[in-house]
């Protein structure tokens, strides 16, 4: 059964407490993709995740290129 927003059974106004790390982590996955299973030297995504682990800030493309070279 699908409940549409105008249905009286629809629940409105639910707010959830989100952990502080959830937003930067979601931004990281959106920009660089999910973390690889194994670290591969020279992989831009692996380098980006390494930088993210240090600072919890999503690295820019320039930051990743500086780290690689």
C-alpha cells in the first residue's frame, strides 16, 4: 500500500537526530564514491578517502592531486 502525502494516515513532522559525521560522510560518498575494499596507490578515490580520514572534510579535486604528486 502506498500512502500519499494527502492521506490522513501519512505522518508529518518527524525529525531525527543525525550524528554529526553523517552529513560529511554522505557528501564524501556522493562526490568520490564508496570506499574501496583495498587501498590502491595512485587511485584518486583511495587518496580522497585517506585525506577524509585525516580531517573529516571532503577533499577537493585539487587536494587529491596535490597529495598524489
